[in-house]
C-alpha cells in the first residue's frame, strides 16, 4: 500500500510538473440578458485541469443590454502565467417570463508562459531532478456562442443556463528545454501553430437575491488537433475542464 501511495504521488507530481497547457475553458459569464439597460457584472475564481489542476485564474465579465434585442459582453481573466480577454456583441430574445436565448459573435486573444520550470520529485529514498523547460506564446480565437437559460426561478432567484461556444483556435507557441547549467539543449525547441476547431460547452448555476447571486460554472473544451492522435503539438496540451465560482451582480 505504501509503494502504491508513493507511486501515485510521483505520477501526480510528474504530470503537474511537465504540463504545458496553452488553453483552458474560459469562465465567461452566461448573463441571460433579458431587458434593455440590463447590467450584469460577474467576478469569479477558477481552476482548470487536464488530469490535475494546473491553471488558476481570476475572471471578470461585464454584460449589458443596449436595447430590447442588442447586448454586448467584455471578459478578461488572468492567472499569473496566463491571460485571456474577449469582446462580443450579441442578440437576446426572451422566450417567456423566466427564459431567454442569447447569441454572441466575438473575438478573443490570450497567452501563456512559463520559464525555468524544473520537473522534480522526492521519494522515500532520494531526490531526482530533471532539466528545466520553458514555453511562451499567444493565440487568437474568433468565435460564435449560443446560450439558453432560465432566470429568477423560485423565491431563491435561481438561474440555470447552458452555453455552447464554437471557434477557431489559432496558436503561436514555442517550447525549449535547458540543461542543469541553464544552457539550451540542442534540438529541444518545438513550435506549435496549427489551427484547431474549438468546441466549448458550459453549464451555469446561480442562486441568491435579485441583485447579487452566488454562481458556479463548469466548462469543457475540445480542440481538434491538440486532442488528436496525429497532432504535431509535441509537449503542448490543453485543459479539459474549468470549474469556477464567484458572484454575479445585477444593476
């Protein structure tokens, strides 16, 4: 049992230490705008993972209903070694007293970077340290998104919503590895700039008062090349899911 425990710890450390995540599902609010001058401000913290959590972000989304059909949304998130921002105009249509559909077409840009990362672990007998690596780059993301949801259900003002984003993930990333003296290891560089088709569903739950609600969002991402067997992505990967929670304010 003890050997199994140490094996699991070492495997987890290796996966976390060698992660080169260049995309994570974005914790963008599904606002459910339903009338003119409807203002929603969402603030949350999120974690993203492929196997283990490796990306942490603080997220802010501002959404606004300009008239009885036109909406707009701005989002930004930052995690210390990653950043993403998007702008999107949209259309909304109330289906009844408590339901609404939204569509947005927008453009996002982001980046990720890590340097001097050492893949190391300690076991019960000794310590092994591998060489250091680093990577950096950016991506662009034109997209379209459709949302459907129900708002202010029951006296607890519950919101339930589902969103689906479809887009073109356009990356430009570089990877390199260094030896124990900090010198670049010849032949260790790898570049990745293959376009991917992105499918990103998201689920939202909110509860609270008419002006402030606690929210939980769960998002998933599938990228056509990064997740394919014949990908040229090398050390790069993308996180499969993001879980976030925070508060949404309505004005």
